[in-house]
C-alpha cells in the first residue's frame, strides 16, 4: 500500500509557494462544477427544449461533476497551505494526514485546524464519491442509478461547503 511519502517521492505531492496564488482558482472551479452538476441534474426537466433523446440519462455525469467539485475544493484547501497535488489518491491522503491524523502544519495553523478540523466522515465522503465516479465513468456493466446521483449531489454540496469554510478560515 502506498503512503504519503511515496507520493511525495514521486513528485505527485509537493510544497509550492506559488500554489497559494492558485487556491482561489481551484475554489472557483469547485463551484463551477457544482453549477454543472446541477444543470445536468435538471436536464430531464428541459428534455424538449434541449432536444435531448428520450433515453438520455445524465446521472453518470452528475456523479462525475459531483466528484470533481469535491476534488477541486480539496485542491483549493491544499493550495492554501502551499501544497500541490497531481494525483487523486495523494490529495485524499494529504487531507487525511493534515486534517485528521497528524496535523503536520506550522504552529500558526494549529489554531485554525483545531477550530475547523475535518471529520473523518467528510474525508471518507470524498473517497466514496470518487469510487462512485469511477463506476459511473468507466464501468460498462454497472448502471449509474438515480439514487447514486442524488447521494453524490448531496455529498458534493456538503463537502464543498465545508471545504469552502475551511478555505475562508485559512485566508
């Protein structure tokens, strides 16, 4: 099993001073993905206006957009701390290491982490949605259900809101 050091050694997770300047861009992308997710979710309501085929179901792309909203929000928070991730698993592991397990940040961030520490369930939520996204995007045999899309939508809103709160508190 790969650990965070493996991702660091491979250059998939690194400190980068310039990332702090990119943090806001990542958060904007997260919010854009939320909007895209909601547009896709409502596509059925406008099937005629959009001239969509009767059999068009946007659920798999709702799951995918939900995951990317959460992922971009995660990158935004890591960027606030000067971290750049080039790998989805590294991003999830970095969030868990920094906010849940070890609190490996400079002392000036300890108070922030104490106040806004992520719950383990929120980290697991990102991992769960990533898995649902992979099923929706890559599996030709499993149907993406409406239920999966709805759960992903709910999770994306909750997670992105929590990450944005953390993002704003780091400033």
